[in-house]
């Protein structure tokens, strides 16, 4: 069904970014209002698309009225609509958090002149990736969001951020080159890059050729998703950036890679080889990530390693290739986007009050800042899978899918997933005891300026209570994550229908190639 709403999540942020660059430093409050209004509109549009895809099937947009494959189409099915809605909510909260941080620190130049336009372009690229109906358009979407992320990750120009940015840029370029090679190979083998046509034509290729194409695309997307052994870049890249940027990177950007893997595995290569390889990668990602987290003494680095670890749960569901496995992976993607973003935002509040995220310098924060302690504790337990929170529901869904599979590799992955969950709980409890519950560390006095750490530009941080805007957005995300539990029944039904739609493929193919 052709729908005029489909391109708006891409077009509106790009228009807002251009308008903000044109206005420069003029009309500051108007510019803030424009950014917030655009992201709020994206959330509303995504919610409408969730309803429409569930009721009428995949929604499409034919540029210029041209049919596929002439037109580079945008396609929104149940999966894309759900992830677009979740990403819209968390990015809106992150933007409000960043505005509150910039206003509180009297650091207006960097957020307005650089952060906001780059942030909006990044979100346009993310939305384009979720809705891309063409493999080359998916590559363009990745380049759009990566180009914006290169600016954001080095924001402030501190030596640590430049070093981390260099690693991130090199890895980003490498993954983009591999993806471009995969795009070229697909076109050479089939004569098309439209995903729906690829789904039809790939079936006529020799198995060896399909295997090469599948492996090339999986390596490219595996780097972007931080799947082991392609994940070593992440823990060194994310911890140095400001809290709003780290939050959106950790919560969202790796999930774009996971989304691409889901799309490739279900639409282009259903039932193909490499499922055993994905099971091994899932197990190694879980174990290596969580063992790295156990050994850390910094909150941000600990969260970065747990991020890698929990990517393994999503790959586990994808590797099972069953309806229950795919549904569990979709639910876990939505859950993890929200929880991981919340944890990094609260880590920013911890750094603001304690002057550091090193557990060696913190302690007793629960007595000094009890609200921040509660805001960290709830998503930390959610990440650990404590019932009845959404982390428990997502893990239970995946474990049941693994048991239903009934093979020894699936049973082994169930054991690894349980062990990872227990180690995650141990890691979060260890972090809590050292940073929040232990003896008071070397916390700065209120009003003391910590040189080298401040706001988005990295020029220092004022150790005071956080503004209500920053605390409120973190609390709003906790409420949003809690809604996954409250609305678990309807959400499970929607996700189950989304998984069925992905594995059936007929609705997607009919929408693009009627």
C-alpha cells in the first residue's frame, strides 16, 4: 500500500537539520523547539505506521510514482514500524536530555551549532536504514548515519575522544567497504538491488554463490552490530563520548546492524547455511562480552561490554530461524534499545555528581543522590533479567525458543544464555555495591569544577544536582521500558505477527512487487 507517511521520518529530520544550520546561532529557543517538534512528529508518525502495518500490511512509498525496481522504494512492515517507534521515543528523550545538559552547563555553542544538526542527520539515516527496500539505499543509509556519528563521537576534540574517534572511523569505513563489495556482488549475480527482487532471484543462484553473498553481508552487518569476533572496537569507542551521544550510539546504532541481519536472514536467505555459525557467534558474543564486563572498574566501560554481551541474545534468536526465535529477537531488540539508552543517560548523571564514572573514585552515591541511585537500579535489574521486567520476558522468550528447537547446539546456547544472565546480575550488583552502596568515595563538593569534563564539548563538568530535564527524561525512559511489561500481551501478539510476516515473506513481496 502506497503511503505518504512513509518518507517523513527521513525527510523531516533532514529538513530540520538544514534549517538549524541556516539559522546558526539565531533564535535559540525556536531552534530547540524545531528539533523537539520534529522528533515528536516522527514518534507520532511511527505510531500510526505501527497501526497501519498491523491492520493493512506493509506500507510502501514509490518515488515519482515509478514501480519497483525502477524506483528506490521505502518499505515499512511490522518489524520496521515497531523499531522505528521505539527508536523515535528514545531519540526524543535523548535530545531533551542533551538540551537540559547544555542549558545547565551554559554550553550553548556546541550543542546548537554542531550537536543538533548532526544528531538529526543521524536519525534520518537510522530511519532510512529501517525502511530501505533497496540494498544500495541501505548502504546509503548506513553512510548517512555513520558520517553524522563521526562528527558526534569526536565532539569537543579532547585527545581521548579523537583517539576513540579514529578507531570508530576506521572500523566504520572497513564495514562500509565490505558492505559495498557485498552490494556489488549481489548486483553482479542477480542484476538487481531491490530486496524483494533479490529474494526471488537469489533462489536461482548456485548454493556456493549464495553462500558467498550471505557471508559478505553478514560480516559487514556483524561489524556494525558488534558481533564477536567483530566487536573489539566498541568498548574503546563509546565510553569517551558525552552521555547523550553514548546513549544513542549504544542504544540504537548497533541495533541497526542487528536489524539488517534479521532482514537479510529472513528475506534474502531464509533457511540457508550459516545458522550454525551464527549460533557459535551468539555464544561467543555473550560470553566474551560479559567476561569483559566483570573485569571493568569504570561504569561506562562496564556498560559497553554488557552491550556487546546482550547483542548475543539477539543473534541467538536470529540463528534459531524459528518463529519463536525471531519474535524473541525482535522483542529483545526493542527492550535493549530502551534499557541500554537509559543506563548510559543515568551514567551521565552519575558522572555529573561524582565527577567521574570510575568505581575507584565513587562510593556512597545512594546516600548522596538517592534519586540517581534508583534511576540506575531499575534498568540495571531490567538488563539482568529480574522478573517481571521486560529483560526477563525477553530472555524467557528466547530460552523457550531454544528449548523448542530441540537440538544440542540450541540447548548449549540456552545454557550460555542463562550463565550470561547470572553474570550480568553479578556485574550490576558489583557495580552497585562499589559506586552506590559502599563507603563514600572522593566525590567533589557541589559547585566544584572538574577540569577536562563538562557538557557536550568536554571542557569541564560542574558537580551539582542534575537539572530536572535530565532526570525527567531518564525517568520517562524507565516508564517506557516498564510499559513493555504492562503491555506484554498485546505487544507479544504484534511481535508474533511480525515474525510470521518475516518468515512468510509473501506480504512483503506482494507489497513491493504486486
